[in-house]
C-alpha cells in the first residue's frame, strides 16, 4: 500500500531532551515536507526537501532540523525541545519537486507533548 | 508570501443539508487550489482541486468554485452525511502550498 509512515504516533517528553520523528514513504516521491498543525493556525510548513541532500526552510523552521540522506526517509529532529513545540506533526510527500501543484500524501500524524 | 483565510472555523449542519466553506487568497499569481479533508486521527487527504483556468469543478456531492477576480474560492458539500464530519483545509499555490486555518464540520444526525 502506498503510504507515508511516521513514528512515533504519540510522544510525551521533557524540555531539552533531543528527539527524532521518523518519516518514510514507499512511493518513490521526490518531494517531502514536514508540517505542524496547531488550533486556529492550520498547517504550517517547517522544512521541505526537493531531492536527496536538498533541504530548505519552510515558514516555521526555528528549533527543528531535518536531513534527507535517502529518497524515502525524511526525519524531523528536535535538538532541544521546548513547550512551544507541543503540536501535531505531519510528514507529507509528493511526486513532483514542489508542493506547488502536486497532490500531497500525508502521514497519520505524530502528536508531541513537551513538558 | 501567500496568505489564505478560511471561514467559518466551525460549521454544524443537519444531515441532508448543504455545507459551504469559503477561502480567500492574497497572491493573484496563485493558480492551484486544493481542498483537503482530515478525519479524526488521520492525516489530511485531497478531496478535490481546481486550477485557475477553471471556474467550477464537481465530483459527486462536492464542488469547488473559483473567482479569480475576487481571489476567493469555495467548497460546497450537498446532501451532507455523517461521514462528511471532519476538518477541511483549503490551500492556494503558485510554487508552494499555503493552507487556511481549517473548518471543523459536524453533521448532525
């Protein structure tokens, strides 16, 4: 089944404890992206990648890192999580090299709570 | 960058009635307007999209209209059913998607 898989789905952590949210897609998509969803703010883009080893900042990149060493994987790294990073996170991918006019396939989401 | 505003933020309708969600966008260069539906506990999923060379598009009970002059577009759901209850996001794009804040639709039985 074509899908985007995120792990973990739920995580409670404490301020400053580094964590990684993994994302993997099995559709050979070029483009991958991370979004965070907060009430009243919709989906805001954190980082995106148009190809292996090519990443760029989205609208809210502060406090996050990403890497794209392989086409299928795009992990989101929080080096020193803070409470304002408590959110619902989505990884998404698309066949084209941008989110411009391409259909995004989203993962099921990772709910992160930082105490 | 592009700014997308979406209204209303919540919408409650009786089963069988219609639901309408409206969005406005700021960048006249935007040419792609998708709508995503997010069911509880799941990621958003594309339900319909429209490009700027088209004024209206229908797919069974859902339709989208686009007014390029006024820079607004709308989602219409007719004969609503309980499974239409979800969060709906509009988005606008030239090279990068910008999403609205979302509308939580509740269909009352």
